C-alpha cells in the first residue's frame, strides 16, 4: 500500500497487537475498519504510543484539502466527514472498506476532544435538562369540579354502604 498524500510506501507497525499503516513521509496513519476506537482514548497507552510515533514525521508542503484515494481499495475516493459533533476534526473514510485515513496531527486532536467519565455524565445531565418535555398546565374546566364532587360523593356512599352492612 502507498500513502495517499505523498505516494510513498506505508510502513506496517503493530501498536498493542493492532496493525496500523504509517506514512513516515507525511505523518499520516491508515487504520482498518473499526480500529479508530482503540486509539481515541487519551489515557490509553496504545493511543499515546501511536501519537508519539507519528509526532516524529511531519510535512507542511502537502495540501490536506485534496480528496484522496483509499490505499487498500484501488479506485475508491475516500469521503471527508467530521468525526465529532463539534465539527473540529475532519477525517477521510473509505465507503468501500470502512478504513480511515488520519492526516498529521488529527489523532492527537481527536484525543484532546475525548471527554472523561465525569465530563460525559455532566454533559448527559445537561442535555437531559435541555431536552426534557415541558410541563403544560391548562385552565381548569367547570366539569373538573363536578368530577371531583362525584368522586367525593361516591366515596361517601361507599363508606355509608360499608357501615350499613355491619349494622
């Protein structure tokens, strides 16, 4: 496989028994389908090791806005999409095989956006508060009084029936 940016061969390395393909020319990394989640967490050793390894390589002359082809699928152009709802990091994803290409520094940006458990619970509570259903109270109807009165009269009749059975 070759780097979609620099057209140099990708080097296969194993990071915690997970194979990744690194471009030592531009500092990009090619991840097979569904392996990005293994490197996203900033506290994981696997993610930190890959970020440290990629920080050695960097090329400012490459145009990162160009569309690229998937290194594993021959003629498939990768889709550009935002990875998080914050629209900070835009990644390249192959529609054919689901593999992901991360350019220089994108993995470290993804890790910096990850929330810890406490931040996630605070965000969850805040979102629940914002999106809960409103409590709408209407004006009382005149029939509401009659329904309440009917219930009270029915309760009194029930008590009277109970007392008359034992007398």
